C-alpha cells in the first residue's frame, strides 16, 4: 500500500518526528508542497493521501481509481470535495482540537500586548528614544489594566471557553455572544453585547451567516477605544471597515492572525498603508511545535484506525 503526503512543509519546520507515520505503510512519498498542476501525477497509484491545504476536487478524485483514504492534516475540509469522495467510497478523516492551547495562548498574548502597547514601546527602545529620555521611563503611550474590563467572546467552543478562563484569572468580566433570542442563560445578542465590551474576541467558524459579522455598523457599535481580536477566520471581519476604524481612532487597537485572503496581496486594506494600533501575525496561532506534533500524531492515529477498518474522525 502506498501513501503520499502532499504538503508536509506546511506542518514541519525540521522539528517534527515522522517515524510513527512512515511505519504505518510499506511505502510513503513526501512532498514539501504540491502545485496544482502536479497533484494528479503525485496521487496516481496511491491508496492513502495526506493533505493539509492541497485541494482535492471532484475532477482529481474522479481520475483516481486506487485512492481509499484521505487524511486531512487539519480541522477544516473545505479543500476536499467530500461529496465526490463519499460517492467513490473514499474515507476522509480530519483532526480537531490539536491547537486549542496554542490559540488560547496567542489570543491572550494579543490581549496583553494591546493593553500594554508592548510592541510600540519595544520599537521606541530600538529606535533609541529611551536612551535620549530626560527621565527614567517613557510614557509615550497610554496603557491599561485588564482587570475590571469586559471581554466579549463570539464563539464559545473549547477555545472560547479557554480564553474566558484565562481572562477571568486576569480579573476581567466575560460576556458571551449568542444568536438573537438565544434561550441559553448568559448569552447576549451581538447587538446587545458590542456596546458593552472593552475587548471583542472572535472564535467562531466562517459560514454564510458569519461572513463580515463584524462590519462597519458593528464596529461603530463598539466603545471608542475598544480592542478587537481575530484568531478565527479573516472573513469574519470587513477588513476595509476595520482599517477605517483604526485610522479614525475609533478602535483602540486590533490584533489579527488571519485574513480573508492568505497569503494577502500587497494591496490588502490592512497592508496597503501603515495602520496604527494594529498587530498582525501570519496565521501562526495554531503552529506551536507542540500543536504541530500533536496534529501529526493524530494523523497517525487516523491512519492506524483506517487500516484496522475502524475509521475515526470520519467526515466522509
């Protein structure tokens, strides 16, 4: 039986142990990245394919007669045609929950950095401003204590709950967004929540209903000086409206790890000009070494379960 890993480079920084995976099959082929025009040739004759982000659409699957299993090295499976896979009897398994601790950590890091203006002060020090100061400290930027502030969370799954736990340890009050007329206790509609929060943190999936959930109108409902954090999906936020809200000074800061287009073009509204009080990281919240190894280990467990005819984490 032959296995092919189409894009191991998206997981590996030369720091992961692949031995457990390679031991599962007689033959493996590993490719750092796979361009679109080479996918068909590389999966030819394979019974198992591992993909993080390489798309496997209907046309590719229809031309593959040997494929039995697709192991998605991620949670999201929107790059796999699940309908076609099911029609051909191809098992598709994903991995969930591997990066929860890492994403919580990144969220809290964003929160503390915005409150303390840590990056801005570091930049001043590097520029020699502190060395030229007439007093022992710099006070160029207004900073804030998080204790006593209100954090609003949109998306109260495992990550949202973890963020809430840490925020409460910092002395923050937590409000949870729900749907309109949500019967669950403690849930507020987004419209009711936005004007109350000092920080809004997004942890929900991107769907037709949540696209541009945070648009220009929503941003205007937030308190002047409030912070926005997005470690979920870029499309949740109208990024042009976010740029406008930061440039106008309405928002006190924003921190994002995701954008609607990745990698972003230089003309992206959050990149086309310097924007104050914006922290941006390149979709790395999930990618600590521990989370990436955990992801790979779960792919191995999915592989073993498939070989034992007891597939786990099956999505098709």
